[in-house]
C-alpha cells in the first residue's frame, strides 16, 4: 500500500513579511532588541525555507523580564476575579479576531495541516474563555471553627512570578494552557517558547499587549540551557512550569531544587492502546487514524503503542492499515483534507528515521510506511510496525512521529502489565465492550488520562497531566488553577 501524498506546487507563501511578529523580546509591555548576537533560524519544515531569525535571549535579559514581572505582581494579584476575568475574555476576543493570521503562522512554522492549526487556535481561545469563567467560581473548604473558638479562613493566593517553558509541537496551544490559568490565578509570568517555534507566542504578545498591565506577560526567546535554565534558577521566580521532554523536565527540576521553587512538569508519553477481543475493531482503527497520526504523531498523548489481543490481531491490523493507507499527507496549502504534515525540523526527522531504521534492523516489519517520503520537506510516511519484540527500543521510547507499533497479548493481566511497563504514564486507552473491564482495566493503568473506546479527546473542563516520568502538575480545568495558586490558612482567635 502506498501513501497518499499531496504537495502544493508554486503555492503563495502562507505568511508575508507583515504577518510576522517582531523578532524581539517582549519585556515590560514593550518589544526590545536583544543584546545577543546569537539567533535561531525559524524554518518552514515543508519548504525548508527560512521564515525568520529570532534572537537567543541572554541571562541578563531573563533577569530584566523577571524584574518586570515582579514589579507588577501585586497590582495584578489585587484585581478582583471579575476584573481578571474580563481581561481574559478580552484576550480570547482579540485572538478570535486574528484567528486566521494565527492559524497561518502556526501552519507555516510547524508545517501542520490547516485543520490541526485551526483546532489549535480555537482550543487556545477556549482555554482563555474557560479560565475566565473558572476563576470566578472556585471553591474550597468553608470558613468556620475547626478548633474551639478559632475561626479558620482559607485564602487562595497567587504564587508570584511563574517561569514558563513551552515545546514546539503545539506552540500557541501549550502557551495558552500555561498562560490562561497562570494569569487567572493572579500570577505574572515570563515565558520562553521553543526556539524552533516562537512565532505565534510573540504574535500573541503583540496582539494582547494593550490588554494587560506592562510586565504581567513577558516573552524571552532563546535556548533551553540559557533562558529556560535561568528561569528555573532565578530566586524571584516562584514556580517553573515546563512542557517538554523528560530530559528537559529533569534538568529543570534539578536546577529548581536549589531555590526549592515549585515545579510543574508536563513531559513525554508513550500511550498504550489496549484492544480486547470483544472490541469494535473497525471503530478502534478509525479512531486511531486520528489519535495516532494527529499532528504527525508529534503529540504527547499519541496512540502509538498498540497492544491487541492475539485472537483479533490480524483482523485489527488489516483495518488499521486500510485507515492509514487513506491518510492524506501533504503541506498545509495543498488542501483542507490534508491530515498529516511533515515533522517539525531536520533534526527531528533524522531522529524519527533513526528509530525506524533501528526497529526494522531489529526485526520489526512495516506493513505500511517505514521511512521518509521523497522530495523537499521533512516528511515521514505514516507507519505501522508489526513483529516488534516486547521491551525493544521502539516500544519503550517516545518516537514522536507518525509511527505506531502493534504487539499482542493473551490475557488481561498481561495487557495491564505491558501497558504499564514503560517509565512514563501520560495517557492510555482501553477498547472493550465489557462494562467490568472498561472500569477495572482503566483503574489499573498508570496514566493521567485513560479513555475507554476513544483516544485523544480533550476538553478544557477536565485535567491533563501525567504520572511517573510524564511529570506532575495538571494543565486545564480547575486543577490547573489550584496548581498555580498557594493556600494560606488564617486563624482568628475569637474566644471571650
Ligand atoms: P524539549 O524538551 O526539547 O523542549 C521543550 C522546551 O524546553 C523548549 O522550550 C526547550 O528550549 C526547553 N529546554 C530544553 N532544555 C532545557 C533546559 N535544560 N532547561 C530549561 N528548558 C529547557 O521538548 P520538545 O522537543 O520541544 O517537545 C516535545 C516533547 O514535549 C515531547 O517529549 C512531548 O511528549 C512533550 N510534550 C508534553 C506535553 C504534555 O502535556 N505532557 C505536551 C506537549 C509536548
């Protein structure tokens, strides 16, 4: 079976000079030139052409941004919920007014299909709207006498300045998942986007600059080991929140330990998909067409590790290969029906191909795909690997590309053991028609999210985050508001 590839020949560029954000740092409400002489090239992964050159900020520039955030932390924290809520609604409205531009910028910088970029932008707007509402409706322990003659009042306070580090797979959406609850909870922040995909974050800062007091939101572009590490280290930063790989999470947590600041980590995944013999195999295959290949599989919750009951494995693989064979691969301009784009960078493309080569040399067999697609751009064919050995590299490490592995099991205990047998635990799914199994297996899986007869469906009302090596802390929902707040107990002695 061959892959359906679509390329827009001689298409007009997705973005023009005037669409780009300033190639500068956003500090204290203004765009400033960086003193750095180092730049990172921002490349369109479809055309391999340069889009922009963005400065790599310095330690001193991080310190300036933290000082700006610190200077306004009380002013922002003092606003009553209604006032902060109105600002968040205004941000959502402003982003909605510029949704088309944000979609084009995101698609140009990441190569993702327009449908994925549109979903990112509409989800970003909804994140701000949800947090604007949720911040006015939080509850906690009622004030009351819990010790004789002493009235206890629980205050929920902002943490102060939060340092945020975001990845390249959903540049705008991951920024919003942090920004919205952090601002809603009354904190100020300094955000470092991925050096590869800073455009929509800088554009967001430009678009909302007049809606926030100067200094509440600051963006310092640059590398992880310089800008990210300084945020993790800075004594005036109360929390460092990072979405990224396990290694970056570990580096940040190690640095943060020095000042004992809080750490919030959304890290990698290797989501198992456990398909029992009673599952609706057609429905599972159709769902995985999306859940495994959305964003070219560059998705921390991607359904990448299929464990299917041996008695239905052949039938399931047949259904899956049919779905994968119908995927439309191409660049964002080649049609609204494109489902899979390129990988984000040459380095990541080489990394994914390395995994594919090693897996195939070790005996895995690609029933579809298996390597790069010809031509310009960092395209890898949607791939299904079978005959993979239990515990082999491809079944344990996060590939972060359009690649799924299929393994088989023979009983429920084995399925659970193997699903849990990796060091990360972000997401998982269980496919069964059995009511008992749909609960008991879901309860036994070590994953922050478990879907039953579904995979990769998210909503702002419900939490997202991992167990084990996938980190700790929750994005989305009121749980994120809790994570970005601190609890203070004030006790009044009222005895006479
Ligand atoms: P990455 O870890 O390479 O980079 C993420 C961010 O961390 C970047 O901004 C980078 O500059 C920064 N960074 C790197 N080293 C650092 C250091 N020493 N100190 C501070 N910051 C540092 O990850 P990536 O390749 O951009 O993104 C892909 C990874 O993100 C995958 O592992 C994916 O699973 C994970 N991810 C997780 C979630 C989630 O919700 N759990 C969501 C999206 C992505």
